[in-house]
């Protein structure tokens, strides 16, 4: 297994993994949270800008297939001591490759790049139902800092 920066030629494989991730997540959500997570369409990663930012990494197996990815972003938080925020937008590894260190290697590659680009801290969000994700992030040194709560205020717009 090898980790490298993603390129435009990885788009289709990354999109297939994103679609797989969305199916996996739907099965995990509690009934009271399903509507919160519902999307109006697939989450696309087709924008070239994503790959040019250098914050998108893929894990490749021996057959040179993409088996996982991580995508990060950088943001600034004004009036905070730690103000250059690295954020993990998504991290996913194909089920058959889990437990082999793929996620950790992807995480470490992104962490190294975020440090290089001046980030002073790293955050992410994970679904409350996703115990596996929470345990992983704890193992790589992250700690829980906030809890996000939600309440529906109106009916869904019904967009599809």
C-alpha cells in the first residue's frame, strides 16, 4: 500500500468510494438523525481545484487501485489562540482494507501536509453513530472537544 497526493486521474475511483461511503453511512444513522444527514444528490469530488490544493491523498493497493482517501481543508479562526485550522473533510477506506493501517497512513500524510502549510491544529467531525471513526481518531491523538446538536425547524424542501 502506498499513499500519495490525489490527481485528476483518480476522480472516478474517488467518486466510487464516496458513493460507497454514503451507502455505508445511511445504514449507520439513528432514525432520529437520518433526515439531518439526507442529501439531495451525490457528493461530487469532480472539481479540479480540490486536487490542486494538495490536501487530497489516496491510498493505492498493489494493483494501483485507489482503496481509500482523505480530504482536508485549511481555514482561519480569528480571535483564537490556535487560529490556522486544518480540517479533515472526509476519510474513507474500502471495507476489505480496514485494519491494515491504511486510514492511519492517510491521516499522517494529511497531517504532515497541514503542518507544512502552517496549520496549528487539526479538527474533524464524525457522526455520533460512528464509533469506529471516533475510536480511530482517538488512537491517532485527537480528543473530543464539542458536541453538535440539531433540531428540525421546518419541513424538508423536497429537493432531489
